[in-house]
C-alpha cells in the first residue's frame, strides 16, 4: 500500500516556504503522493472545523509543488465539479500534468454546501447525472484528435484543446462520495474513490465492496480501481469516536502505522496523512512556528522509508 502526505493547504502552516519544504521533504522521505483540497467559502456564523477557515487554491498549491519535485505524485482531493466548468478544469489539469511530467491525479466531488453553490452560480439539482457527463467532457478534451460532445448539461464544439496531458487519456479521475448511488457511479466511470474526512474508516471495506461490485457489473476490472484514504491523522493521545472506541489513525505513531496497515487489508490502496485537520497545524490561529515543527515531526515519524 502506498503512503502519501497532505500538502500545507490550510491554516498557519500554509505558506510558500512550507509548500516547497514539505513537498521536497515528503519526496525525499519516500512518500508516494502529495494532496491538496478545495474550500471556497466559510458562511457567516458557520461552526465548520478550523481546517476550512483559510484554504489556498488546490491547483495553485500543486503547481507550486511541481516546480520543486521530480517523483512524488500530485493529487487534489477534491475539487467540487459544479463550481468550475469542465472545459476550464480540463485545461487546468492538463497544464498541471504537463508541468509535473505526468504526475497528476484529479479528484472530483459533487459539492454539498448551499452557500458555495450560491457563490459560484451552480445548480444543486441532478448532481449525479451532471458528474457522469462532466467526466465524459474531461475525457473528450483529453483525447487525441478533434473532440466534440453534445450532452444534456455540457457541450464541446468540434475542436481541440492543447497541450494534451502527459498521461495518455489524461490524469486518473478519482471521485468522492459516501452514498450508495455515488459509490456505484464511481465503479462505473472513475479510476478510483477518495474517502472524506468524515468517513468511518472501520467500515471502509464495505464501501469499497460497493464500488467493486459496480465496476464488475459495468464490465470493468475491480482490481484496477484505486481506493485512497484521506488519513486524518491525530498524533498524540488516542481520540474516541461516537461509540467510545478509538478512532483509527489516532494515538501514537506506532498505532497510526498499524492502522494504515489494517486499512490495506480492507482494500485501501493508499493512505495519505493529512495534517491540515490537526488544529495545532491547520488552524489559522495556530502558531506558525509550532505548527511547522509539529508537522515536521509527524512527517518524519510516519515516513514510509
């Protein structure tokens, strides 16, 4: 199983210096991937977690990291597809794939916060159907030769969009989602699934089975699917969940590493440790120096090499 790392995207540690430093440190330490995420708005009066209160653009962070790395894959988990046109994201994602020499993974979600839909002028209706067509548009624009598409929600006038991504057919498309219809859609059209920060990791094996069954029913190879876990690592004292049991990926470093191995037995193909969810690191109110020092300690302690 691969082990990745969450880039400095939110809060006190999300600085230009830290993006470069942690990207190069993660690559040197043997991490397989570096991940970012998106948040566009914190509504007034919101009780959302500190991780969401100050967030850099995910593609800008990965582009910055591309300039200082050579091997590590650069993924976004996730961009909410209703908030950006597929044509623009196809261009943005292809450009990043060119700049990083074919190391980009594109994670997409369908969004959930009404205020962000209002902010972007997006429609909350029929998001599942739009997602399936959105993926088709990306694949159309990333194909060689003249492209065209005429769907219910999106159109691609006959033409070409260049440069093409380095990866044949474009960056792998990974989808988020928790509901059964979303998991089934992933099996039909995506290259893999990305868990959310709120996923009950003790039940992830059952959710993976839904994706694999859907892939098989669609005539696709279930074993070729990728299953990527956002590892909300809580280093230190174990954290109890709603049922009183210890949350996976919480506790000392040995426990966190053992939990990652356990997730591999459930079908997870990659865990990336996302320290943005640690309030001592990803909160805008944290001490920048202390946040950076804590993140450096955790990166080194959990390094796969």
